[in-house]
C-alpha cells in the first residue's frame, strides 16, 4: 500500500509545483477515486475535513 507521501510525490512529479491546498485536494480525490474503482484505500492515512479543505493525518 502506498503512503500519502508517495501519492503526493507522484502528483507533484506529474503536475509540477502547486499550492499545498491544491495538493491536499488532489490527494483526497486520488483516495476517493481509488476507493470507487478498487474498493480499497490507496493509502492508510486518515483524511479530515477542515475549514479550508481536506487534510491528511
């Protein structure tokens, strides 16, 4: 199983520099879509809803 850092690194390699908020959202969407398609989590870290968007712990 990948870690949240592996997913973030993959996104940054493909996308290049981005803001922290955008990266958090993209990691959230990667987790969500992986759950939809594979019925298993992409990474084990917990995602929380904060005022400015999702945050991984």
